[in-house]
């Protein structure tokens, strides 16, 4: 088995492949989001939409449908402590980013 490595916060940990939660393993996501009612009435648009014409490659997995995650089941105690610290730091950074976004762009952004 190939030695898979996962990187988080600049540290490398043993990794494993997992199904991408962003695209559910399909490798593509809907480019349009919500469809307007007028578009739903257009049979040509709906045929193309359902056929995946408007889909784009998933940004999280790059279109592969899988991602590399840290394999916490095989971490040593020291690695697990480092990993938990990294996760907590990333959560704090993301919370700060979201707070700044709400401050500058409003709640509905």
C-alpha cells in the first residue's frame, strides 16, 4: 500500500483517501446553484442542466472525487496532540475569517 501523507498547518501526518464531502465523490458540482423559474420552463436548458453541461470540477478534490485526510486511527499520542492543536488553530482562523466577512459584507453575504 502506498504511503499516503496528509498535510495540515504545515505539518505532515499519516493520511488516507476519503470520499470528498463537497461533491459526494462525483468529482463535479453544480455551477449554477439555484435555478430561476424561467430557466426551469425552458426544456433545452433543463436537458443540458440535467445532463451536467453546467457542472464544474469540484474545488476541494480537483475532480477526482476523493481527498486525503489525516488517518487519526494510527497517530501516536504526540502526533494526535499536534493534530488536535492544528485543527483548533484552523477552526479559529476560519471563525475569524467569517467574522471579518460578516463585518465588511453583512450577514447575508
